[in-house]
C-alpha cells in the first residue's frame, strides 16, 4: 500500500465510536477502568472468583522482581475448571465444540458432558502409561478434538504439556523434547491439508532417535494408512484410551503449579521454553476472553481461527473459552481447503458470532476478493478480533466492511506467548477504535511507552513498549534458564518488562504497536528469530556464512530474506545458482519448518560487517526493502553493500 493511500484511509476513518446498542449490553462498563486502577492487585483477586477453587486463595500477589506468585495459597484443577464444573452445574448438554474438518461435510459435535468423559478416559490412559504430576508431555498434533482432550488430560494429572506446532520439523521437535525432558509424546499418524494426508508420525520417529528419554508415544489414527511402529513404545489411542473408565477424580494443585511450556523464538538460535503456572494464567485468560470478546455464553458461537500449537490456541481455543463455558467452532483445515470461500461457509453454517484471527489471514482473504464474503450470509457476526502482528489500516477497514458489515466492533489485541493473555486491546462497547491501533491497556494492566533511557514518552511520540506492573498470566520464566529470563526481559529497563516491540502514543494518547525492534521476525504472525534461520543455513555443507533479515511483505507482514555466501568458488556457484538457492530453501524448511523458508536468497561473495566483525543486519534490511542506505561509516568495506544491492536487483524475481 502506498503512503498516500494509507493516509487516505486514516483521514477518512480516524475513529469509530462504540455503537450505543452494543454498549447497552456489553459485559464491561466504562467504570471498569477506574475500578481496576484504584487497586489492580485487589481487582485481579476479584477476577480470580471466575474460577472454581478447591481452596480459595487468601494471598494475591507476591512480587520478587522478576518472579511473581499469584494466588499462591489457593488450590484448583485446570481441567475441572474447563469441563467438570459446567457439567456439575447442569450445562452438560451444551456444545463445547462444533469441530469442522478439513474436508467439507466432516464435522463432530462435542458437548461438555462428552468432553468430560473423553478427558477422563485420556487422563486414565496417560496415567496407565506412567504420566504423573510434574512430568512433561510433548503434544504434536493436528487440529482435531483429541488435541484439546489431550491438553486437558495432561493438566488434569498435574503434568505439563509442551505443544509443538504440527508444522515444525523433526529437528525442531526433538530439540524441544530434549530441552524440557519430555518423557511422553502424543501425536497422530497425520493431518489433512486441503484433502491430502500429511504425515506426522515419521517426524516423531525421526525426532525420537535423539530422545532416548521418551518412554511412550500415544498415536491418534487420523489419516489411516501405514505407519512405522516401535513395539513397547508406541500405542494407538483407540487401543488404550477407548477402553478406559470414563470417570476420573482429579486432584487439586497449588495455584503456582506449573501448567505448560510453549517454545517461542527469541533473538538467539535456541527457542525459549516459556512456562506458565495455573491460577494466574487461568484467571487472566478467563477475564480477558469474557471482556474483550464480550462473551454471552448462552448465545455466542465463537471461532478463534488459530492452531493449538501457538499460544493463541492455548488461551483462546482451549482455556479461556472452556472456563467461560461457551460454544466454539474449531476448524482443522486451511483457509482454502475446499475452496476460497470455505471460511464464509463455516461462519454462515455455524452462525458464528465472534471471529478472532491474524492480519496475515485477513490480507489473504482480502486478496481473494470481497465478492466471496459478500456471497454468504455473515449476519450472525457481532464482533471481530485481530492478533499476532500489527494490522494495517487497509486490512482493518476491509475486515470491518466486508466481514463485519460495518456493524461489528474490531478488537486489535496485543499480547505475547510470555504475557499468556491479552494485555492491550479496546473493550467493545466502551473504547472507540482506530484502524490499526490496539488503543489501550486492559483493566488491571499497566503499560508504558518509554524512550532509550526508560522515560515515558509524551503523546505523539514513539518508543519501546514496557509493562510496568506484574500481571496474573505473566510467564514465570524460561524453562531451565532463570538468568536468561532476567536478562531478556528485565534488564533493558530495570524493574520493567521489556516486550521487544516498538510502540507509539498518538495525539490522543492511544497506543499503536509498531512491530519488533529486535532480531525477531514476524512471518504470518509466527515468531522466528533471524539467528535461528541463519543457524539452519550455515548448517548446510555448502554455506559459509549467512545473514537473515525480515523484510516487509504485503501478505505475510514480514518475509525472510537471506544473504548467503557459499563455500564454493564463485565460478562453481555461478553454474547452478537457482539449484543451490532452491536446495537451501528446502533445507531451512526441513530443519525448522516451511514457515521459515526464505522468500528470497541472495548469493553474495561477501557480507557487510562492522569493524568489530558484526554483520550489519539493519543495512541488509534496508537493502532488502530497497531503502536508501543511511550511514555506512562504521562499515568495514562499503563496496560490499553496493554490490549486494546490485545482486538484489538482479535476482529480484528469482525466487518467486
Ligand atoms: C509478538 C508476540 C499473541 C499471540 C500470537 C503471537 C506481535 C502480537 C499484536 C498486535 C501488533 C502484535 C508482537 C509481539 N503481536 N499481537 N495486536 N499488534 N503486534 O504471539 O508468537 O508470542 O508473538 O507478536 O510483536 O511481541 P507470539
């Protein structure tokens, strides 16, 4: 989008006031901000009453910066809170999930009562396999109900799940299993993608060659067909789970009992195992789901279109919604499985009221044309959400107009794997919205935008986003590495949580998120570090050196551009450039995931470095985005940059 066009959108659509009708019935009333800010810690204690505690907490926050404990003398069971208590309250017949398969017409409807039985059976099976409180269980599954059932069964036993996105490679899976010493893996034979089976079990088999600590693998049959089998280690779900008793009495655990690990990319090659604990996490996901999505449990049908392999799926497909006792749509397929209007069909058929997705998907749907949503009845929708990356005003406006019929409020929700739950977002019915702005911190949350010295910036100024006060669902640390936790998040601005994002306060004091300011890229809402991709590239025998940058991309937000020097002589490389480039792209997708496949690889005899030998990524980003190259005086050999920008132009369309 050109700057001029962006301006035009912004001029036309500065701000949308909340509709009076929505405001009248909204869960949150404007006074909520004042109530919470008077005493945020006490306010969060009232929010904890959304949960069903075995022992009600008398303590609220114990803060030993940067380590927080919330509700520490309370006890509860996460799975009980999601499932059993709804059944006990007489809501067992309510649908928890309308599951929609990749193939059109394949659906499953699961009530809370059924979910309770499935979770009990899975918990019984996992304990038969040896899973105990405190154990770690890796989950590598497609978007099928068994994935949710597995997560709930694991936390029911007091064990921790570490869900690894099904699109990750065997290498990525094994390093995650090893880092947190998982002794169990739950997986499926495969997943369906646009009607075709895509195997998962072979990646598990490959990963486990380097994970001798894994004692048992539980496998759901999803796609059928042959799988290799390790006797004694591998167990079919239908053999073990189906024969279990469908009741399970659960134990309660302290609020600070460790609940799950979610790996995410930081600025180094090694992903960080972000872990969360029970009471604080569940409190904040329950509150934010209820307020941000204005949940009406009796009438809403909510669809978070994300994968359970990411934090969005954990917080807003599994825990937040289930605690609120709502009915959801859970979809297995891709946006164009069965055709490019699949999403609109799902919304119309299921009368979805609330849709939550990522800007990258909105931009893809937008590319396919507004005629597609226009041809379906989307009148059931009443609220739209966005998450994962800054949403550009054009995509926001399209979402509002063609999906939301100019009547649905849009909540642009900023948060992270580390924050566990939504932190910055408008509240529907209260906050006026601006296309592209996440607006303001939620009640009970204190954020700031600070300059280099850590001083708050004024309105109209930009800086770094920090979180100034502890919050219930904050990560309790990086698995096995408390020092790295302090160093990464708490050292840049002492006493404050440094999120890694740039932000701006506009003239009205509203917040705009501006993207990462570190070496973390955001590709289609997926977080990847430049170093991680560089690491994968230099792992290839032909590569001498690699520098990776995230360059802006119309659809995916950012795309990976890699500058690579080969070990081969220039002559050799010259002979088969496109062959080498393709091989490297496939290599990266194998080592990490197809998400990490560079959009473009530039082979170059040299990389620009500072006098101290650091690769100048900022400069390469400018080259990749065709910006004029600022100051290059610290550069060792400025001619390298000119040469690279020449190469870039030459190979502009090579990798498309
Ligand atoms: C990073 C966190 C939150 C669940 C999915 C991603 C970016 C996230 C927004 C938003 C602008 C956003 C940030 C953040 N981000 N939401 N609404 N506006 N940027 O979780 O993988 O932990 O990534 O995603 O850069 O730091 P994640």
